[in-house]
């Protein structure tokens, strides 16, 4: 089995996000960038499937500027075999990313595509679903467990009422949730080996995809700071505060 994993370059999740003074976007100047945490979980799951003898090759692909090669090299150090970058300097929307990834999938013909359920910058939670639709493949989102049973894929996902297990025919698209696994750290020898692994650079033009922006950002604002909570001694005190101070009842 060949597995293709999507990887996105995002702000390091440990950083405090700052908005540009003109409120047009998040300030990315001189900040640490990293692999999107959900994408890291997808890479880890693909590598585990390879280590279990289920997969033969793991390919990682990213869409974005040349700097994305840093995150692709990280994925290679974690155990992926080769990488692909669709290089573009444009700000991309989920549908355009899905269209580019669909062309990469058609070129590589993997049996399984793993993607993070969402990125921590845009929080759109759309690309995986759009990719499955464009490919006309079955999909399972928010995966907390992935198993291959008798040529079919079994995916357990968390829902409001508990757990739901789906059976999918391959090829399929699966998006990963936090509880699927705990990603490993890349060792120094593997980081050195990753520098020699193949990394192919493509462009939207090579894939025959014309990018068409459909959304316009009007304003980006930092969330309003939350006030500290308080403890109440009784239900009566809680009701009184909700009625007299919060004015919600």
C-alpha cells in the first residue's frame, strides 16, 4: 500500500498569536513556524502502518511557499520516504488546496490519503472533505483509530454520543484527530538522513490548476480577553449573580 500524507506549515502552537496593526492578517514576521499538529499525527499514523508491514511507501506533500520544505524534511525525519511540494506564494483557500492535492493524488495513485482534520491557523476543517469529494473517494473524518481488516479500512471516530466505527473500501481519505496517536520525536541520525531523501518541487501550473480566490478577508481581530471566573458558595448565590450581575436571567 502507498500512503500519501498532507502536511501544512503553521505557527508553532506554543506561540501567542499577534494580529498585524492593519488588521489584515496574523503577524508572521520573525515567528517560529512548525508542522500543523494534526498533520504530525497523520504522518505518525502512516509511519506506524509502514512499520507494521501494511504500507510500503509513505509520501508527504505540502502546498505553499518554498519554506514549507522545512516541515517536509521534518516529516521525512519522522519516517516518510519522499516528499513533494506544490510551491506557490499565493494565499490559498481550502478548495484550491484540495484541487492541487487531487492532482497530486492522481499522479501518485496512493491507496490511502491521511490528512489532519484541520489546521490550527485557519481552523476551516474543509480540505480533507473537499479532496474526497473531488476524487469521489469514501472518507472518514476525526479518526481516533485506524485499522486495516481484510483489504477494507476500519476507522473509529468520536461522535457526540460515543464512538462510531466505519468500514471503507480503498482508496479512501481519512482525517486524523488528536487521540489517534502520540507523534514521535525525530532522532538526530534520522534528521541527517532526511536531508538526502528525495523532495520534488511542483507548481500549480505543472499540475494544470488555475488558482481562483473566492473569499475576501475583511478584518482580523484578536479575541476579547476573558474575565477571570469566580467561585460561588451555593446555587442561590449563582442564580443571584446571573440575575443581578450578568443579567442573563
